[in-house]
C-alpha cells in the first residue's frame, strides 16, 4: 500500500474533505464522502470505486487487512489526529473518511430484469432531509427491498449525511433516479406491481392491507407528505393507526413499521 503522510489539508486531492459542507459541489463531481469506521469498513467491502481515504496512523493499522484485500487501492492520506480534528464533525467521522465515486445509476427496467419476483420496491417523493433519507435506506435494506426509486423532488441518498445515517446500507441497494415518479407508479399499476402510499391521512389501516405480491411502497416528505400527483398515482393508501392524539411518525421511524408490515403481507416469498 502506498501512503502519503500529510501535515496540511491543502493538497488538491484533499479538497473533498475540506468542503464537507458543500454537498452540491460533490454531486457535480460525481463523488460522495463516507465517514466513520463502520461506514468506511462497509465501503471497503463493497465493489464501489474508492478514490481516497484520509485517516490517522491508528486507523491505518486497524484497517490494513481490509485495504490489502481490495483489488484496486485508493490513495491513502495519513494525517496526525490534531489535523483531522480540524475537519468539521470529528466526533462523527472519528478520524477516518473516504471519498468514493457515486455508482452509475441503473435504469429501472434493468433493476426489474435482475430482480426476483414478487418485486419489493420503495420510492421516495419530496424527501429532502438527508438524515431521514439515510435511515430509510437502511430500513429498506434491512427488510429486503430490492431497489429504492428516487423521485425528481427528493435528495440524493449519496449525500454525506444520508450515507452516514444509512450506516453503509446504500452500498448494497440499487438506486433508480426517476424523472417522473407519478408516471412510473401509474405504469406499475398496469404491470401487476401494487403501488402503496404511506399516507397518514388515510383511514385504511396498514395492518388490514391483506396479502401483497409485487409492490412499490411510497414515502413522502417530512412536512408535506406525498405530493398530490404522486398520491393520485398510487393504487392504495394506508396509514399506521395511532393513539393518544399522535397523528404521524417521523418518516424514518414510520418507514420501519411500513416495511415490516408489507414484508409480512407479501406472498409467494
């Protein structure tokens, strides 16, 4: 392994680490930042292209085995702890970060072609909070979702905070970027894929949904919920029935309940 020991963050290759608060710049460059030991380990275990890793001597020793197992080696920048501590969010990144290439987005028809039936898909509409999006991605991976469909009004699941909150689950889940989520859902309805809106205002109980085969579960934004056009495209609208005057849950929390219930309702597994 070739390593470069640095005493300053001014090297051009370290630019992404200096600009953690400029996610739009990272997206334009087609890169994302992974931070923290667990997320970087999972990135190393993935097939994604890793461009560089910035870490302390201690982390270099701890991850040597993981690094040596990779077919292609990223640039390794080793810095003293006090230098890495100057980067925003040290308690979260713990002195180890990596920059990787956002993978090529997969067309929806290709995802379906390589997925077993019955399909289990999830879609997000207007979801812009990176932390919530990251947790939702992690929940999707945990409950066996085959791909996440990102609507045109949602944030990228490769934002730094989304990657961190997914705990690296995003590395295992195909992402489909859509130009018109409503149109895609309408097409699903004619293809035997049931579209189900997670809609707090619905009077239909999630637990009374009955058997479900191929389906796409749709989640909306934190404040506005699912947009009218996307909601109209969904064949079913269900809600979590709650008590004590609570009208809704945070979308990250609600997604776990919906995904578990839908997985239990699916047949022919």
